[in-house]
C-alpha cells in the first residue's frame, strides 16, 4: 500500500527524533527498499532520495568528534568554520590548514585555492610559507591565493572554483555578517561543492551564526598550549603543539559538543586533550614555577614593623579648637612669595 505524504513526513520526523537521541544519522534508520540497495555499499538518503558513498566524509581522527559528526566532515559540501572574535583569526586559519593537510593526504597532487577580500588579508595576513611545510606538510606551490577587491568578486571566484575538480578544496574567508552572503549565496556554494565532489570551507571571522545552507558549522578558538614533552617529562615554561577549542554549532545530527584538539605537525594528525590533562599541566607548572624576585639573603623576609599609633584629641577639648589657627606660621616665618607685591 502506498504511503501518504502526511504519513511519510511523520515517519521522517520520528526518524530524526530517534537519530538525535541516539546520536546517529537519520538516514541510517531507513531500510533498503530493493535487493539492489542491499547488495551495494551505499548509504540510502531518504530525505533527498539520493545515495552517499561510505567515504563521503573526512575523518578528523578523533574518535569522539567523528562519532558526534557521524563520520567526520562532509567531503562534497559547504562547511562553516567560525571565529567569534577577530583575535581568533589565527586559530581559524590554523584549523583550516590542518583540515587541508588531511585532505592533501588523500589528494597529494591537487592544489588548494584560498579566496579572500583585500580587507580580510590586510587584517589577518597570509600564511607563512615555511610554516606551511613544517607544521602542515603543505608545499607553497600547493596553496594558491586569490585576493578580490570586493566581496561580490570573492563570491564569484569561489563559485567558479567550487565546480572545478582540479582543486582538492576551496577556502573562502569572509569577515563579519555581510548581507550579500545570504542563504541563496551559500546554497549556490553548497550545490557547486556537491556537483564537483570537493569540500568548500567558509571561514567566517568575527561573525554571528545565521541561517546558511552549510550542513556543518564549527566554532574554533585558540586553546592554551601544553608544555613540550621530553624524556624527563613536561618541560616547564615551554610551548608545545598548537591547540584548538572546537565547538559544534550545527551538524547533521544536531548533537552539541566541545572538544580540545592538539595538532601533531610530525604525524599530521589531531589528538584530543583529556579533560583532566590541563589541570595536571597547571599543577606541574605551579610546581616548577620560579619566583620573580629572589629571596632575602637572611632567609625569610622580616615581618613589617607596626606603624606609629596616633591619638586624636577629643571633640570639644582645647587642643581640638581652631587647629588651623594654631598651625599657621608667624609673620616672620611666612614665605616671602606669599607677601604682597610692591609696585614701583
């Protein structure tokens, strides 16, 4: 019996609610409708009557985060990476470069195009070429830049680049919440990314969350770096690997979560920092702390001597009457510059 449209929508709504509770994709709750669907390795998507390959997601490498995202970042989609403040521009760019490094592992011969306006590059700057290879394994020839004078030009370049299969990924960096970057513009970017099968990362600096076509929104901020690990233990006063605080703002499963990730430049992989790890580092740092000022040569600093005790006269006593008159200097003692000036 054919299912009515109302009943079908009700079933879809129930699947979404169950998936939200279980933390899985609602599409995975749909059963295959034919023998051809059972024999394939495709994930049936009931909302859009489409299919997604198992490798349609880019695993970040952190088990808890990949589970919350139901596989990782979508490869053929528009993904937002937000920085709530301007000072988070470096963290947002570093996290985007880390994702680019993971993508180039699978497509080493393809370049990545970074698009931005003159305003955003003037404010946040460009990535350092030597740091790209040392920290992310990205050669300078693999990262292309397109600087547009206006936002409308940057969007046009991004739309044209998103359809190109000769690029491993496209990065579009925008500042704030411009009116031109509306739901229609993000839909076009998302559609081009789906058609080409390539990821498009929308970096938004100092922006507020707003409705877009991106199925995923991640909010990134910098996290305190841990001390460097040595054979003898953490090296006090040193700066270790870069760390990011990652918050899931929007995802396919609508599951919130916050993670602290560290980027390992040697292995080019993410590691999750345990919740109690930072507390141990703070205790170790406090243990190895050195006083700014050296201690006294006689040992402990002597206690401060008590101050002099002053007795104020009681109200109505002769000593308390007209204190100003008693304290005034006599005529010979008055300063010379206070006397009247003579003319002539």
